C-alpha cells in the first residue's frame, strides 16, 4: 500500500511541476507542499529520481522551450519567460549548457 501512495504522491508532484513551470518553483515551496523539510525533500528527490530538483526543473523547462522553438514563432526571449526562466541570461546559459548552441541557433537549425 505504501508503494501505491508514493507513486500517487509522486504523480501529483510531477503534475504540479509540469503545470507550473512558468512560475517560480522553489525547493522550499515544493517541500512545503509535500510536508517535508527542504533539505530532506532535496535529498529524497535526488535519491529517488537520480537527479537534483533544480536540474529536473531546468530539464523540464528546456524541453518545453524546445517545443516552442520548433513549433512557434514566439521570440526567443519570450520563450525563456514562458517556460519559467527568470531572465534571458539564465535561459541562454542553461540552453547552451544542455544543447551546445543558443536558442536562436537551435531554431535556425530546425528550419
């Protein structure tokens, strides 16, 4: 029964994250929603999913950015804002770190 509860709770957590990527998602806020201490939540998240909470959020935001870059004409700076990056610098930095090019370069390669 414990496994079913954890699976359901995890599903709700990921659903919440997916639905709120464009908002400020903090470890403290998510830990509070799960009724955990933030440091415990961080450790459990990493142990269970083999990725840090921050990296998970970044990867989800970048995946959504890729969809927007491929399928819309939304400006690159608007893409970064729509997927939840606080500013263009952090968006470009994260995108370049994962995809080894800028968002504009990525979009050009897709055409």
